[in-house]
């Protein structure tokens, strides 16, 4: 699975965040962190869903797990959108928010 490609597309949807990361030369590190987090959450959701319903088709579990992991990441990226005053959160705060927020631990 191409997690980095998926994350890059999600970041491109957040144009101001994407541009800020690009200009500050933090796009690649952010992309890598988010891709690893997406992969980890996807794997965790697969395990959770499999334990809940072990008789389900593995491809259905995989698809549903990816949808859930993507939704979590989209929500986190949306939360990093510019505030009402047009300011983006500081990069350190944004990275801490992305790394520190996991639904499945």
C-alpha cells in the first residue's frame, strides 16, 4: 500500500497547510510521519475489526480498516487548518498534534 501517496493527496487538499509545509521545507518529514501513522492505525484497525468479527472476509476488514484510519487522519489534518485569524498552528504544535493523537493504543 502506498501510504505516502495517500497522505500527500490528503495534504494537497489542505492547500494552505501543504503550502506552509512546502515553503518551510517540512513537507517530506510531515509526510513521512503521517504515512507511518496511517500505516500503524490501519494495521491496528485491521486487528481490532478481525477480533470483533473473525469470520468476515479479510478484504472487507482491510477496506473498512483503511477507511477508519483515513478518517482519523483527515480529521487531524482538518484540525490543523488555519484558525479564524488565518494563522496556521506552529509547526512544532502541529507535529505534536499529529504524532500524539492516535485512536488505537
